[in-house]
């Protein structure tokens, strides 16, 4: 029995859940996640750009984008959409390619959008990370990404 409890605790430690409230209607926040012309303008940590953003937003459709650091280093992320319930939920796989172009560890991301007094409550769940340190790196990255989404929605 203890082994199950330890395994459950370990998997929980390798999961990430972030909730934010955005001052925009749910359909607008959902569109920012699903339309490449919007997504490329806010995705990435501070100072990063998105020179490539390909999205086939449908169950089974793939996405691929390049996030470029201020120093010019490219980070490629790719995955497949598993579920799309407009404007409530997106479920997709998520993997970062290594420098040789090989897919890295694949995770599952679920983004839920709900109405919240005229605003949008977004809850993002990502799992399972290979290590707690990887999860912690993504906490920082996701928070910067979501900060950019706040700025983008305010300016659009």
C-alpha cells in the first residue's frame, strides 16, 4: 500500500497546475490559443519571438512552433491536438525538440477556459514531467507566457 501512495505523491510532484483570470471574454482568450496569427504574438517568455507558428487546430491535427530567444537560440515545440471543445477546453501533447531535432519527453497539456464574472478563468494542467526540476522550470516559463497573454489581450 505504501508503494502506491509514494507513486501517487511522486506523479503529483511531476504535474503542474496554473490558474489565472484574464480580463477578456472566454471566446477571445480561446481564440488567442487557437489562431496562429494571435498565438505567435504572445507565446513565449519575455523577449522571445515566434518566427514559425504552424497550427492545425482539430482533433488529430498537429502544431509546431519555434520560439527564439533574444540571443537567437531556437526552441522548437510540437504536438498533436487530442481534444478541442470551443471555447471550453484544449487538450494537446507537448514536446520540446533537442538541438538535433529529436522530439523530447512528451507530456499532456489541458487548458480549460471558464466564465468568471465577465472575465475568463484559465486553468492549465501539464503532466508528467520527467523530474521535479523540469516542472519547476516550466512554472517559471508558463508564468511568463501567461503574463504575455495578459499584455496581448489588454492591447488587442
